[in-house]
C-alpha cells in the first residue's frame, strides 16, 4: 500500500469518527446538558457559590433619583381648574443595600436576611441642593386627616376644619426637598401627637427609611430546584398578605427583584414582590437588548398589571373595599399605608387611563423615561441593567365639612416619582463576558467537532479525486505506440547499413546503437 493510499484511509477513518461522535453529541446535547447542570449548581444562594458574595453585598452601584411635581397655580386648582405641574429633579442618592443577619435554615435550603437601605446624596448627579430648593405640593397630613373625617358627622368635620385653619395649615404646603423627603415636624401631626402618642409628629415621604429595612425575608436558595433560586418564601413571617380582598392578590410571588433563576425563556412571566407597592407584579418579555457587550432579555410589566377589573378581572382583588375600584393604571395602597389615601402608578401616569393625564397640565408620559424594566442575561439570570420607576399620588375628593374641597372632583394628584437604576459595572461586565464565552465554547464543542469532521471530509474527497486522476494519467502515458511501419532489417543486410528501430518509452524516444 502506497503512502498516498495510507493518507486517504487515515483521513477517512478520522473523518468518520469525528462526524459520528460530533453528530451524536449534538443530538444528545451532552455538553449543553453538562454546562446547564453546572450553571444550576453555581447559581444558588449557598456558601462558596459564584453569586453568593455579590448577593450579600452587591458591588454594582444603585442610584435612586427623586423627581417632584411643583404646583404653580394652587388657587386655580382649588377653584375647580386644572393644576399646572412642573417637574423638578432629579435629586440623586447613591443607595447602599447590604444584606445583614444572613442565616441558613432547613439544612441550607432556605436563608433569612434583612436588607437595610441607606442613601447618600450625590450633588454632581442632581439639579440642585435639597436643603435649599423649595417644592409646593399637596399637604399629605392634611389630606389624610380630612380623609379620616369622612366617617364622622358634618358638625365634627366642620369643627376640625376650623381648627386646622386656626393653626395655619392648608391643602398645599411649601417645603424644601430635604423636608419633603426625609421628614419635618408637621404642625398638624404634632398637635395630634399630644392627644394620640401613637401618631408620629414628623412627616416625610422617606421618613425613617434611611438606614432601615422592610422586614425579614426568607428566601429559597435554589439548591433543590434551580427555578426557586432567590424566590421569597415568607416576608415578616407571612407566606401571604392579608390586605387585599382575594387570595390571588394576597400571594407573595417571585423574588425581590435582585435575583432570577438561570436559563431564562422568552415565554415565561417573571414575578417580583415589591414591599413598597404592597403586592407582587409580573413582567413579560419585551425585546432582545445588549448592555456592555452582554446579551440580555428585557422584561417589563405589561399593561394588565395595573389594568382595571373590567380589562383584567384578576385585579378585582386589589379593590378595597371590594368593588371600589379605580381605573386602569393606578393602584390605591391605603390598606398598607395606615389608611392614608395614597395611590401608586407609573410616572406621569404612563399606561394609565387618559383621564388622569388630562386632569393636569404638564404631564407627558413616554416609554423611554417612564417604563419600568429589567435587562437580564438569559443564561445566568443576572440583572445587567434595571430601572424601577414608580409614582406616588394622593387621592383627593370633595369632603363634607371642609369648604376648601367644595370644587374638587375625584382627583389622583401626583406628588413625586422615583427612578431607581442599576447598570453592571465594567469589572463585573468583563467577568460576565468571559463566563459567557466559556459557556458558549463548551456548549458548542460538538458543533466544532462536526465542523472538523466536515472539513476532513472535503480533504478526503480532494485526495480521492487526485488519486484517481493520477492513476488515469499513468495508464495513458505507459501505453506503447509504434514509431515506424517499415519492415525491420536484418543486422547482416548490406553490411553496415544503419538500422533504426525505436519506440517512445515514457516521454523520450529510444534509439538503437549502430552495429
């Protein structure tokens, strides 16, 4: 067997093995299964896992931006006209949120933790000084007291109204951003505090929320089932809430928004329990995006999350008392705000009924600035970028006994909205890209094997064709052809006559020697 034949046979054998093994691995998805199992093992809330340390103390900076609606024509509004609003902000704070008192439970399948949040002002990312800038907005303590008086007699309400006027409180107040956010001693609440010590004398939208937590969460570690990674088991000892009017509405579903299971699908709904919204919400796939070279799925709340019961009957449970529902795009959360007439929505009433938007001048909802979304890497489930946007509003009504409300219709009045943002930092992004590259290479190794087999198959075809071509050429070149058709002369004829008898051998004629 020639060397060329050996090369052809060897190439054929290697090619066949590569193709068979590669195709078998592709069909069986062996390497993909191995890498997926490895991911499921690493993406757990257990000591030593790849994500546990960053879950306990997130290295990625989180920023909280506050935007306020300044009322420029309170007299017009009280007379029955439209309130003109001017958006002021952002006032930006760096948010620190390490987890504390982390304790493993039930053989490591669960763990409990507190998540205190602290805020540090960032002047370079803000429009002004919160201790100087003034905001004119609705006086929420006054509205809360008036709302509580609806269940009392007209005479008592009139007396309370006169008393409130005598101490100089009004339906609108002008305070610094610092006071509105972090608290001030309110003249109305301080007087009520003397009569009812359980009522705090101070008021602020973020009062007592700097350096405090929202209660104890118990999470599933995901060790038994990767789909349970980061899912909330209980909150403050409760496996479900009691505020709402249906079992479905009271369910605590999903994670706290900081962790999601790996191997995400575009077809699934992701659930988040938001303690500040007093409920769970779901997010659906919206688009493929890329952040710092990392592929991600964008998930956002669909319109049915805050749809009215007419559009989404499942939301009827959020009407408290049962049957008293608001229109699409808003949620009354008085049940978990000590009875205060607080309503939440997306900023500028994004995705809400147009009547809420048209009731004011200065509102312009748009998707880019007012949508809440999460960009998650589908392989790891790790958030790459997130924007949580929510607006705080006050429900105003005409209340008997309070003359200043006589021209008011039911109005949901915007106070402020927040924009809580996080984007993966450059160092974490580089680590993520390296991890995804390894995952891609390992998962696609069978395809590389098939590709090598296909390449060798091409080489084999070329070798076989060239071998056959050379064999054909050799046969044609070694065929003998007679040079002359004359009769061969005997060597003795005519003594010394030259004899010539030649034929082409190989590529040159052979001439006989003279005798």
